C-alpha cells in the first residue's frame, strides 16, 4: 500500500513539473496536464489529481502575498509590498489585499507558509503571551 502512495505522489510530482513554463506555473500548462490525465486515466486518477492539486495550491500560495488589512490599502502600498517580496524571495510575487477588521490597525502579510505581522492585534497578542 505504501508503494502505491509513493507511485501516486511520484506521478503527481511529474505532472506538476510539466505545469511550468519558464519557471512559472501557467494556466495553459495546467490545462494540458489535466487534458492528458483525462485522456489517459492513470491508475488511481482521483488520488493523483488530489496530490497534484495540493502541489498546485501550495505553489500558487508561494507566489502570492496575501495582505490582510484593517483600513484602506492603496495600490502604491500593494505594489511596494509586491516589489519587496519579489526581491526577498527572488521570484515574482503578486500582492492581493483582503480586509480583516480583527486587525484593528496595521498589516498581516502571508507568503506561502511565511507570516509577516505588523498589526496592532498581533502586537497585543505577543504582549499578552509575555505577561
């Protein structure tokens, strides 16, 4: 059974590698991979597609800076964040804004698994943890 899971993961990784063009995950390449899977129906198709989906979701999250904010955030700020994150990670990072009234003030930026906290709510939580 374990070797079956390894085979599923290996096939999903191979398909995932085919989804890139010039080091960037592209919609055209993903569509091509999905068309191939639909046509050839590998063993355990659903499991392969679930593993492939997890890889794709993680990759999309790695190339996006989710900027949570309490107040308004201008395009210039989002552009500056995208530029700074692109430089930091040495790959293109797009910034997306998402309002979050629970922050009180400031920003919380998530790129993949990395979190950058500069909100009042985060500072209060850190202070409460030290007391």
